[in-house]
């Protein structure tokens, strides 16, 4: 499958752009401008992953969105609710796309490029790489828990949200146990892989087909300017 | 020849926890490993193999606590492959796993590239180089971890139950490579594989707190000790004719029928295609095949955990939803921890019966029966603190209590002895539900001994 432009983009520029975008989503601008900020991210997501796969990302934050949509209007009004929902969707999409299209090693190198010490960069990188790993563990645990029901167990309606929520708790407990168990094991693994014994080197330094300055001019600068116009002009 | 690793009078005991009184795992054991030798350490699950491997690697008691006594004289660096490969893999590609320790050691790019190429070539997994380790099969993950050792090049390699989930050809290839590597190899295992005899220089058998050493050739004593220790299923490999007969066997009244099944993962070149497959109640089907050929994928589809891209699945001659398959299938995962979440083993056993709204007296009676049949040693201990083998038995006991129509046992034999594994199969066979049993295994002896039908996937 042909990979989208996001895979080819420099991870350092993508990282800064992600941070600028995240800050923009917290600036006091109208819902329409939030929508304009969100549109290119969604377009990039659909191009990169396909609509089905990209939409499935938002299934994970669906309970949060539903709760926000149900409760926030009573306190802050519908307009503010829309802004909060766009903010959640935008930030989720941004982080998902960054880590989907950036290798763990490139992320470490990007952090080190901006002066972060190797150990900190490694810790952040491993933490972020554990998010998809935990997601895989969640799916495996959910599968295992589904199989604990038999034909004798009462059927649970799709619309019985209380029962469905209660069914998630054992899965989350299993995932949490796995995650906690992984902590000392990961420490062992890092020790036997020799972390901290010497000054580390890089086998595959960041290499992009398009030179950094061209990427800067082609997409980084224009997008940043548009974000600034949308945010500052409004302010 | 001089010993590169010398162990003298080692004893070890983990700290005790509420409900789980620790016992001495290793009791005053001594042995030497000669430089460049291949050594097989046979011991039953729960006897301290993993602990020994981690003591020799300097990880225990540093990370676990516990009391260690005795002396270890190591004249070279050690490298280790864990029993559960998932615990050891954390990078986003196979190449990164291999390269990571080389980068951490500060080697030059040229040297890292040379070593990585050599490691992938020697272990025969160049084709996995840019794949995410999460998506590899159990056997492929173990090969990858051997590649890491190959690239980093410590003098002593410690492999904890590494060859069990690798297919027969793969075992031969890896042992041949290990033998030619010139490194000192210590393989800790609970199963005496026939192929070890061809390559090993020394065997250690650890039973009842006694360690015996055997050199190649001292055959009768060794064979007797292996048999007495319960390290092998049968004395001889099954002949090809009996395997063919089991492959040709057909079920007359299948409970589950699969036809024209197709499946592929998105963003992957893997695809599965099965023309016909069936399971019959009261009968055992063994699925055998090379690592990564789709054995686990097939069983996930049968259990309703993956939707097929095409094809039909009939349960008792009726099309079924994935939920119906979930409710009729038990699945003993390679990793038993995915479904354990309650504070005690007893609570885990009771949970499935409580979901069925069963009477509490009946629950207590049945749970006691399961504890006895599956030999759950500490029913009131937290499962998370139990040994890997005990957690596997607990998983089997949980499903045994559910009385489902189909039981899938997915390479569940690591961490438990052959004898215990056969006891688990027998317990399901004798279960009142009379289930259809599907075993996924690389052990052709086990398949021939237990199965009523063998289903072969890929080459073997």
C-alpha cells in the first residue's frame, strides 16, 4: 500500500506542528475557526488511514464525547459544548496521526534533536509506544473475557449501558494488572539491553526524500501561518 | 576444558506474600558449563528454571527480592531469552529490537549494520526485519530474541523454554546455528525434545531437589531419568503412516463446520484460506503447522474473536453469530493472564459460574472439584503471584467449569509439564459437556498420541 505524505514528512517538523496545533485548540476562538483548524487534520487522517480505520480511533473517545455532549450544555451552553468536542477530536486525531506515521526511533531522535537527554527521550518514547501496546492488550483481554460467558448467562442488550459498562471493568482490571507487571520486567529488559552503559549511537538517522528546508517552506510555514491567522486575527 | 560459568551450592527463596507462602525453589545446586558447550537443563515447571536463568543473568534477586545463597563464578557476559517473549519486546520493528542494544553500546553505524545483517541471516528471519514484533507469532518472536543475542554476542546464552513454540524445522535450524556459533548455550526446558540429543553436549536433570549430569552416550541411565522425571511423552516419534492416517480421518457428525474460509489482516500480506474444517463432540483435532501459518488465526475465527472475510461457519448445522461462538467456545490462550483480574484464584473460578446465576452451594462444590482436578496449589492466593504454570492450570480450570461445546487449547503446553498438559486434555475429555477439543501444537508426538484427527497447515 502506498504511504501518505505524513509518513514522509520530517518527524521534527511534525512534532513542532503538532504542538502548535495543540496550543491553537486551546486558544479562545470561535467554533467555526476550530472547525477550520480541524478540517485539514481530518482530511490528512482519511488520506493516511482510510475513513473506516480513521473513524475507529474516535470509538475510543466516544464515551467521553457522549458524556460531554450530554452534560456540558447544562453548564456552559451548546456553543461551548461544540468547541470542547471539536477540541477533543482534533487533539486525539493529531496525536494519533503523529504516532501512526512516526517510528519510535524517529520520535526519540526528534526529541534528542531539541536537546532532550537520551534517557528522557527513551522514557517518553517507550511510554508512548506502550499506548498502542496497551490497546492491543485491551483487545486481547476483552476477547478473553467475552469467552467467560456461556449460553446459560443472561443476554445483555446493546442498549443496556450499565451492564456494558460493568462488563468493561474486569477487562480494564486485567489490562492494569498486565501494565503494572510490565514495569519491573521492562526495567530488567532495558538493563540486559545495555541502556546507560555507553553513549548511544543512531543506526538509522532521520532521512527524508525532501530536504528539511523544502519541507519547512512547503507545508510547515504555510500551515503555521494559517493557524496563526485563525487564532491571532480572531483574538 | 575450563568452566566459563561455575555455580556452587546455590539456593534461592522468593519473599512470601499473604496466601502464598514461598518455598525454597533451588536447593543447593552446583554445576559447571564448559566454554563453547551446549547444555540442556531439564526441570519440571515450577521447579525454578526461570528463576535460575534470571539469577545467572543477574536479574534475580536484584529486581524481585528474595534470599540467594551460594557462589556464581561468571567469566563472561550472559544474554537471555525470556520464557514469555512478549515481556522482552518493546520496539516498533524487529530491526529496532536487534539494533537497540548495539546503539546503546555506542557502536558505529557500519558495525551495527553488519551485525544486524548477520543476525537476521543466521536466524533466518530477514523477512521479518521491518515487521512490528507485536504481530509476530510466538515462534517468530523467539527467533527474533535469538537474533538479538546473535547481534550483541555475549559468550553465554541462556534460553528459557525457547524452542517449545518453534516448529520442528525451525528447532533443527536454530539448534544447528546455536551449535555452530561457538557460544556457551544453556537451554532450560521441561520437555526432552528428540532433536536435543543430536546437538547437546551435556544434559542436566533437576528433579526432587537433586541435580544429575549426563554426557552424550550415557544413554540408558539418561533415558531412564528422562522417563522417570516425566520429561517426554513417548519413547519414539510416531511413524509417518500413522500421521497420514490421522490426517485422512473424517468426522461423521461434526458439531462445527467451516467451509471456504478466507481471512486477511489489514495492512498485512498474511492471508488464510481453509476449504473445509470440522470439529466433532468428544473428539480431539490437532492443528499442526509452521510458525506464522495461521493456526491461531483459524482458532480465533472459530471462537468468534475474528470475523472471517468470507466463508461459512456452522454450529450444529446452523449459521452462528460471533457472540454465539464466544458463548460456545473455551479458548486457552498462550498467555493466561488476559482474563485474570480477581484477587484470588478461587474468585476467578467462581466468577464464570456466578455469571450463570448458579446456586452458591453448587458453585462451591464445583469449584472444589476443579481445584482438585487441576491441582491448583494455592486457591486463596492472588493469581498474579502464582507461577506461570499454575496460572495456565487456573485458566484451564476456569474453562472446565464453564462446560462449553468447543475447547481450543492454543500451544498451552509451555510452562506446564507434558504429563500435566495431558491431564488437562483428559479433564476436558472427561467433562460432562463432552466437548470437541482443538489442540494447536508443534508437538507431533502429542498430536499422534491424543488426536482423533490431525489437520496440517502449511509445511511441517
